[in-house]
């Protein structure tokens, strides 16, 4: 399996993990779709990026949080309560992507 196909499949899995709680909370459809595509593409970026000097286990959390910052600023403008949850999701799911990639693909 190529690295891109692996990252796309992993991206779908990670995106589903992120949106299931959103669906259960009956959040707006546009928010669910946006979160799905965000985590799908973030996973592809994490898997296919190498940052020299950064340990493999830290790479996903750092990239996930960095790519989530614009959304945090946008969401935090109106309501600051979801910021810790969104931040934790970005770090945890990014780290899960790094771990899954390290142990499954490499």
C-alpha cells in the first residue's frame, strides 16, 4: 500500500472519530462536514511531512495544533468554552496519527 493511500484511509478513520461526537450532539451539518474534511487533510499532511529534529511521536500533535490555530481563533471569537476541547482533540488525534503511522507503516 502506498503512503498516500495509507494516509487517506487513516484520514477517513480519524475524521470519523472526530465527527461521531458532533453527530451525537446534533451539531450543524456544515460544522460536521468542515471537521471531517479538516481532519482528513490534516492526517494526510501529518503522514506525508517530515520535520527534521522533531521526534515522530511529537510531529502529529504539533502539526495538528498548528493547523487548528486558525479555527481556534475563529471559534474563540464568539465563544471561548470549546477552545480547550478543540485544542485537546487536535493534539490527541494528531498524536494518534503519528503513532499509527510509526507502528503500522514504518
